[in-house]
């Protein structure tokens, strides 16, 4: 009986300690690890979000860029950080779901991260440079069939490359994929005509599209983008579905207390729901807001891992 009382007292103390940590949190600056360079879509978004979080949480939010290694460098730094709520990380789907099938070994366990919230999905667009006189996806396919092997495209998205290769086989078009070295290089290739076709984040090509230097043929969002309502969705343009989309989410190092995770998610959801923030930092940047709960994000990641395994297998990619 005495032992039972002691165990119950310890359990109550632990529970109370967790609640106290959440109530007192944060009491010092929070570090956010990003896996992209400064100026990238996720970096710009995180800095805007961090500014709002600073105002309400009363502590500085310090952004630390850890790019490179197919996003694995930053993901490893996240995994090895103390699980005290003072390091959180904005990661894309690659280190969370895809990279485990592309690399023979990783220096971290993708399944060990603590999900906080899926922030957004990135609206990506199939675009062509002005050098190609095409205005629809069907016209692009017709041109590729008429000029086999002479057109090239770039994309950083493995799922889209698989999707595009499937369509090419079905219709007999021949468009060659070239290595993707980054959004800036891809846009330059579109403008110069050296790589006249690309599948890129809408925010990367917004200004060039508005100027008429690049033309959008389709977007991967469920509905047409309010930025370019004349560009059809993938199902509208191809009569086929597209199951995988690029996204970013916030996670914490393994073992981060649940009360802290829930407090962070609630605060981020509150900020994201503000109309001005939503329009300026989601819609105008070509991002579809999500801000899911930790449990919803965990289920999403699990489903994305299963889908990623299928996509990598279909692509015939071997772990390196």
C-alpha cells in the first residue's frame, strides 16, 4: 500500500511538472532550425511567423539555417538537440518521409521527431519559358512528340518526376529531365530557353509569370490558385490525379514534452488564422495553409512515408 501511494505521488509530481513547464514556457529564446538557405520560401515564412510568435510568447525566436545534404544536415542537427522545447525545426517531406528510401543510412531516425504542426503545402506549377509557343499542357505534349528529345525540364520534386514520366510513357512524348540545382538556376534556364520546362514553386516564378516571361500550364493544388486563377489544376489539364505535394512542417527533437508541443501548435494556429497574416504569408506566397494538430500531422507523415515508398520504387531509384 505504501509503495502504491509513493508511485501515485510520483506520477502526480511528474504530471504537475509537465504542466508547470508548459505554463512557464518559454523563459528564454527559442531556436528554429531551417534546412534551407536564407531567402528560401520556408525561411521567409518562418521569419514572418517567428516575429509574430515573439510578440505573443515574449521571447526572441532565433532562425538558424542548416542547408545541404538533401535536407539531412539540418534534420540531424534537429534530432541531436535537447528535447526541452527550446529547439524546434521546420522540415520538408524529404527528411520526414522520402529520404529514408533514398539513402542507405541516415544519421537520425525520421520516425523519432515529435510532430508539432504541418504548416503548409507549396503550390507548384508546371511552367514553360517564352521560347516555347505553347499555352496548354496538351500543346506541350504535342510539341514534345513533334520534336522528340529536344525539350528538357527541371524539377526538384521526385513525385512530380515520376508523375511526368508516367504521362510521357502513356502519350509517347519525349521530354528529357535535367539535374535540378536549385530554384534560381531553374528559373534562369526557363528564361534563357536552355531548360524551357519546369515544375517549380509558384512563388519562385510569380514575378516572371506576371511579366509574361513564363507561362503557367497547370498547378498541383486542389483548386486553382487565387494568384493565377486562369491556370488549371493537374486534373483539369491532364485528366489525371496527383497524390503527392511538397510541404513543410514544424517538428521537435525526440522526447520533447507533449504540453510544450501542444502550446506551440495552439499559438501557431492562432497566428495563422489571422486574416492579414494568412493573406500576406500564405496566399500571396503561393502556399496553402494547413496548421494541423500534432496528432493530425503524425498521421499525415505516416501516410506520406507509405506513399513515398511506392513513388521511389516506381521511379526505380536505388538508395545511395
